[in-house]
C-alpha cells in the first residue's frame, strides 16, 4: 500500500496559528499547478506499489477551481498504478464549498473531505482569523451530504484562550449531533515564526494554558466514547469504518510521495522534502530539476519514529515488530524503560503490545521522547 500527497500552497487568509507553507496571493496558482503536474511525471519511476490513497492538502486545495484539481488527479492516474477503490481526500474550508463545486469534486472521483471547521463558535473563529463563520460550517456539511458524500472529517481546535470548557463541549456536542463521521481534534500549539507566536510574545494574545487543554482533552475522550467514536489515534476519532486510510498509513510507516512546494515523501528508509518557496519550486521544476533534499534514516531513527507514531495509535507499540526489526536487546531496553509509565497508569501492557491509557494519551509526545534511543 502506498499514498500520494499533493500540497496546494494557497489560502484566502492567514490563520494566526498556522505554520504550514502557504501564500495568500493566487498570482502563481496556475504555474504551481502546472509544476505539480510536471513533478508527477518527473517522479513516475519512484513508486512501484499500488496507490490506495490520494490526499490534497495545503494550504487550502478547495480554493482552486475544481478543474485544476481534476487535472492534477488525471496526471496522477496517468503515471501511477491506482487501486480500484482509492480513498481520495480533499481538504476544504467551509466558505469554499458550494453545491456546484461539491458535484464537480464528486464527479472527478473525490470521495472524502477534511473540512477546516475548527469551531462552531464565531468568537473562536474570529480569534483564529478564519475566513468563514459558524453558519457556513453547518451549511457546508449539509451541502456535501446533499451532493452524496458520506465520508468526511472536520477539524476542531481546543485550548484557545477565551474558549471555556462549556464552549468546547458545545462544539463537540454539535459535531456529535450532526453525526460527523470523523473528527480530527487538535490542541492549539504555538509554533515559532507564526503570527500567534509573535502576538503572544508581544502581549497582544493570551498565553496557552496546558491545564485547560488537558481538561478539554478529557472532555473529548468522554463525550466521543459515549457517542460511539473510536479514538484510534491521539487526535483522530471515527465512527465505525470511517477511519482515515491515508493518515493511518502515515502512522504505520507506509511509503508515500509528496508533490508540490514543501511536500514531504517517505520510502521507509529515506525521507525527502521539496523547497518551501513557490517561485523557486516553479523555476526548478521548469528546468527538470527536483527542488528537494533528502535524508537516509538510520536504524535508530527508524525505531524512534516507530515509537512516536505507534504510541499515538490505538494499536500501540507492537512487541513482535520491535523484536523482528530491531532485535531483542532493544525490546528488553524498552520493556525496562516503559515500566515507569505502566506503574503510573499512563501505559497499559498486553501480551503483544504497549498501549497508552486514556490518562496517558495527553502526554503521548513526552512519553515517546523519553523512550527514544540516543546516538549509538
């Protein structure tokens, strides 16, 4: 199984918290689209496996005309072996979704959405500098359902200053009431270089409260469980059968190719990434040169990545996988180090795996990093 990711680096507005590569100017949109199509052709020999998932991310892919997305999709189909029933996801913002666009996306083969709702409260959306309002979020879900889409996800953000526990619960209850098939719920993080980081540093925005974020996470766990969602990854919850195949493949270490400015690729042992500059990307692709860098992952790096990603998943860290790939010595070291988290109730041990408990999920990154192997 393999996946393809396409990065569309354009947005209508700059969200204060975002640290992904994007531009609010669409002046180079056609040139970027043409370059992505050429990159797809240039790299056609890199992937010999059948492609089962295709994901248009960004940025905001829905900002482009459906025809532009379709041309990229047709180029992928022309150069790679695609499975009979691939999962094809389009990231979209509520204000971009119309009946006409939804029908066009469905006709070209898009069969899943990831919608950047973030909140059903206007004051929270304004704080984030989002381009849509709460009523548009509700309307867009109705629109895609009327167009025949049954598989979709919405993003929700918790832990923003000014968001109360009651407000967060209302967001979750609204999503549950609407029977949203998949939820991606993220604690607000302050990344260096973002507008939010600058505004907090200058005192224009409040600091983030980890304690309040932990309370929001506990509410997420409780409400989603009662509503029948499987919390199959730290930030991702799904009703039965609605898990994201594309993102699950990331967490399982499956290979994928990334096209477009700043897009990443992974072969299993190597990781590469394109330059995060639209103009330089276009100019390089025009000359037939891939504007990318790569690194070969050492065995120890691969093990550390496995620890990080597997602990985030409901499947947990598989003992047999560690023993087979990295040896019994590494398994025994992890077994000794992980005992402290078992004793504190943050990790549950089964015969075959170590899995984070409900209490441990909020501390996943810290637990994983404490288990990492250092330079050998």
